[in-house]
């Protein structure tokens, strides 16, 4: 009897184990099915399909995981839409920027430190005679020729360059280093076609030079006639007539000086300043200049003082140096708004002699001091006086050709000093 009970109990245990195992297998089967669904969903997301979602399940544990995965998919889907919108906007901005760059009249190159082309605008490919991307990777030296063999990409500003394929045109090139946070050096080169500007400048200069040369002939003839009148070669003249003729002669000389300044300026550009140097004794030289300018100063109610000191000698072109000193004295007369005299001083500093013209008029502002030697800049316009703006430019060029310079010190409404420095 006991044996039967034991056997029956064992059978019951096996039956229960079978039922438990069957239930467990069903449960693991569901888990495997769920894991398979999750795996498929994750793989779909991995390959870019963000429309896949896990269906809702009744089991609360599975449902939490399902909801989390579905929310993640929705978030990724939203992020993808945002990224697509940003990419679209970036592409539109890139196309706009590229269109603007390609429409520029200047050509733009991006090169590396070996001067190989990384990118070029259509203008460049047209000027270089190369189609499309065939230009990429090639050296700029295959297409361009520089005057100077030592090319400094960090310091190139409006430098003349010859482009072999466009040999009938004139070009300038500028370059700047790109600020990129990597170890590679890249540069932007901007090439500008200046053919039209050069042609216009040449035509303008030729016109002005021809015009001023043709003007000079009648002005000189007028000056000679006035001298004949003043010398009485056409008969006696009374005092009023003499005064009027003297004033006309002074104005004529000023006009002739303006024309001469314009002519000399263009001569400088064409062939530089040609100097014929002599040994000059400054005391006698300046006293002779004062004989010419004193009447002009007297008409303005001024006097030019020159204290004769040691008779310093300097080697210079007397005609050119006279032009500079007269110009500085005339400027001092024209821009003086006081009745204080004008002083001229000569002196010596290490390696240089100095000639200073000092007036006590309205002075020059610090901003203007940096401009007054520029071509065509004229402070005369500010005070409604005649001036080409070339006088100081020409004076500085003359002194520089001697190896010196003109320096300016000024305190507004107090004192202005133009100091010529010439090497000993």
C-alpha cells in the first residue's frame, strides 16, 4: 500500500513539473517573441526607419518597456525632421553664399601652403583657361607669374600679377590666411581685374599732362608781356597801372606754379624725380628765396623772419629744394589766420640738416596730419582757398628722393612746423 502511495506521489510530481515546464516555455516563448520584436524595431531604427513602433501589450512590465521604446522612436523622428529642416536651410544658405561669391567681379582662390588650388570661383577658371574641377590640385604658378620670386602669402596686398591665359589684361592679387582650428595652413587669394581702371588712369593722366603742358605756354607768354609792361617797354605807366600789373604778375606766377606742380607730379610717376645735385650754402640760398616770397607775405600782412647763423652746406638739387621751401612758405602764408610772422630756422641733428618753416596760424588737426601728404588732399578747400592738393605730395616726394623726409608738428591755433630733413 505504501508503495502505491509513493508511486502515485511521484506521478503527481512529474505531472506538476510537466505543467510548470509547459507554462514556463510558453512564457519564455512570449519573451522571445517580444525580444524579437524589440530587435527588429531597433534594427529598423538603426537603418533609418523611424516609422516602426512596438504594438501595445497587456503585460504591464512589457508595456513600460514598449512605451519607452516608442517614445524614443518618436523623439528620434522629431529630431530627424529638425535635422532635415536645418540641412535644408544650410543648403539654401550655402547656395545663396555660393551665388553671391560667383557673381563677384573679383576671382577667389583657396590654396594651401604649397600653393596648390583647393577651390576656385568661375571667374578664376575663366581667366586661367581651365574648365570646371580640372583646376583643383594644380599650382597657381602654372597660371600666374609674379614680379617677385619671394611670394609672401601672409603679406600680399594689391600686388600686380601676370595671368598667362589672359595676357592682355591687368590683374592685382591680395591674400589672407584662413583662421581655421587645425594644423593645416590655407589662404584666400582675391584676384582683381584692373584693366579698365588702368586704362582710365592712363587716359586721365595723359589728358591732364597734355592739358597742363598746353596751358603752360600761354601763361609763360602772359608773364613775359606783364614784365614788358612793368619795364616800360610799351610806354610809361602810372602808379595805379603799375600796382594792377604787379598784382596780375603775382597771380600769374601762382597759376604758373600750380600748372608746374601738376606737370612735375606726372613726371614723378613716369620716370621718378631726376636730381641734379650741387653743394648749396643754405644762408644765401634761403635769403634768395625770401626775396621772391616776401612780396606775397607782405600782401597778406605778414613778414618772414630768417635768422642767419652758421652757413651750413648741403648737397641737393637747388631747383627742386627751392620748390619745396617756397611751397612750405606759401602754405604758411595762405593758412595763417593771425598776423604773427613766419619763422625759418636751419639746424643740425645727427646725420641730417634741418630746415624748418614755422607759422602761428590755425594749425593742423591730428587727423589731417596723417592725410596732408596724400595725393590730391588739400586743406585749402576747407578754407575756400585755391589748391591742387599736390604741393605737399610733390614736396615730400622730392625730399624722399634726396634720402630725407618732411615731418610735421602742429598744435591747433598755436603753432605749426614743417621740418625738412636732408642727409649730410
